[in-house]
C-alpha cells in the first residue's frame, strides 16, 4: 500500500475560479483568433487576386487549401492528443499557426501562398477540438453547459469580427497585414498555454493507421474540392466533378470498412458505440446545414439585392453575434434547470423563425429588419449548439472525449460546406428561372405595363429604358430566389425538431 501511494501520480491542483480563469484566457483567445481567420481573409481575396495577377478560379485555392488541411487535421486531433498529450498539441498548433501566418504574409507567388495556407490549416486544425475538450474538463459534468457557453463566445465573436477587421486592415494597410495580425497574438498565446493550461495524461498509445488516415484524407480532400469547384463547373454536368465525387465516395467506403475491421484503426470505433454521440453527429450536421447557409445568403443578398457596401453589411451582421453572446452567457444557468432537449427545440425554432423573417423581405429590407432577424438567429444558433453538444458528450468516456470532439467538429465542417453549396445552388438556379418567368410578362400586351403606368425612366423605345426594365426584373428575380432559399432553411429547421425525442439525457454526475 505504501509503495503504491509513493509511486502514484501527484494529485492535480484544485480547480479554483482563479485557476480556471487563467486556463480560459488562452483557450478563448486562441479559439476566437482561429475562427476569425476563417472569415477575415475573404474580404482580402480581391486584393490578393490583384497582387498575384490570378483568376477567380485560381485565387479560390487560397480558401480551399486552408479548408482541406484544417478539416484533415481536425479529424486527427484525437490521435495526436492521445499520442503526444493535449497541451503539447495545443502549443504546437498555436505556434505553427502563427509561423504559417508569417509565411503567408510574405508569400512571393500564388503557388507559395496556397502552400503556406495549407500549412496554416494543418497547424490550426486541432485548435477547436482541443480547446473544447479543455473547457469540458475544466468544469464538472453538470456544468458542461456553462463550459460550452463560455467557449462558444469565441466561435460566436470570430465570424462577426472577421469581415469587419479584415476589411479595415486591408483598406488601411494591405492584405499581408491580415496575416501579420496573427503573429503577436500567437506568441502571447503560446506563453499563456505553457504557463496556465494543465497537462493531461497521454492516452493509451496505439500505432498510427496510415491507411485509414490516407483514406480519410482522400475522402475529405475530394469532398472539399467538389464543394469548392462544383458551382464553377456546373456540378454533375462536369466530368471533373463526377470523378472527384466518385473518389470521395470510394475513399469513404474504404475508410468505413477499414475502421470496422482493422485492429488499430485511425478512428476509434468505440466512439460510434455511444448512442448520443452518433445522434449528436447527425444533429450537428443538420444544425450546420441550417445555420451557416443563411449567414452566407444574408451577406450576398445585402450586397447584391440591397446594394449595401461591405462595411455596412459587416455591421448589420453584428446583431447575430450579440444574440449569440447573450445566449452563451445565460445558457449554462438555463441548462442547469431545463432539459437540454427543450433548449434544442427552442434553438431550432428560433433558427426557423429568423429564416422565415428573411424569406418575407421585399427587394430593399430595412436595417431594423436585418438586425432583428440576425439577433434571433444568433439566439437560435447558440441555444441549439450548446445544448446539443452537452447531450452528445454527456455519456462518452473521458478517454474518448478529444477524439469524439474532433470527429464532431469534422462533421460540423462538412455540414457547413454542404449547406452553403446547396444554398448557393438554390439561389443561382432560382435567379435564372425567375428571370425567365418574369421576362415572359414584360410585353407591350400586358395592361399593367402600358407606357402611361411605367416610371419615367422605363421606356421600351430606347436602350436605357430596356436596360432599366431588365435591371428591375433581375432585382425581383434575385429577391424571389433568396426568399425561397430562406424559406427552405426555415422548413428544414422545423423538420429537425421532432427527432430531438431520440436523444438521451445523461443522469450521471461528476466528471
């Protein structure tokens, strides 16, 4: 007994509020910085395109390469944490992200920029799952909602600040400073992580499954390329897209079979034996479908239909962040008293309500309408995400938590990509179809379009008048297309609600 006590590992320091705050600081700032970098670079792309003399198709690889690398490494975070320790992975990710940002800012050619963005995605991929796991471990299980609510502030602020900050930095300085911005923060964060974030035990070491990793990497890469290039090549009318889709499906099939039969698979099959985790993966995919697509559509609509400048669009997106932050600050207390399943229903209901409001807008929506819909959407996004994540990981063993969180984040990213691609398809095809239908009614035989009833600048006898009519038809066609897309998202969010009943609330207490 004495020997056992003598050789036992020292007890971890008590988790006091002050110590928890020291842990939370680098965790939240690194999460915000990483998420912010997913959106701020979009504003700088036109400037980068000019610097590199690149086409639209070529400059898109700056985004695509980053997403592919980030997604692959997100799925690898679990194995890396088990092999090297969570704190080591966290430090290396933040340090590598800062170094890659410095390289991106000094890239001399488009090819090197894409390569450095690839490195940046590889370095930053583990940040979200690792920080989420750290926050869950810093709180007792019954306060998981509080932990995720605090962690969620970072992922809520990032997308809102990204376009605003990216636009300001690019306009006032130049696009390399969007990357330089990350470097001092990364250096400070590395010091904070080393000083304050506790080390965790390494998991049971298992051999690295190169075959499974290769299958997963090929599947994810092909899938992301299809999403990135599908719209450009008219989707399955293109041989390239068909081949890439076939490669993705084949690699996915190989991965599933290999995971089920291999002795030491890359993805631990034990995480799929937990009912809540499996259902959580399905729900988070559906959540991502209905959450990120309205954000992209809203930005496109405000710029194309309403003709708002990018700076104003960024400001009008901030109420969503305000609604999310407000909800994140209260969600922990709510989940301590209310069944998380009811909060999930409320969250998806608010998402549906916000999308429904957007589906009713005329060609020129008021700033009040946009702000209100964004605020409601932010409440719904935060409510559904936190409560869903609490249930999904309420029954999983702590030793599998990082790996489960990693795959959870991977599925979330895939759902976002599918949702955005599908929404853009609906809008682009809807605009073409609506323009054709509306144009059939623009004839001299339409009593509503007699010359005396037309605005003075519409005149069928001149080119300017015809151009004005065509612009108005295009405006109305785009409005109908966007409204229809928002209507579909609203219906999808409502359709998910009945399936919440299948989720199982954990009765366990403690860590």
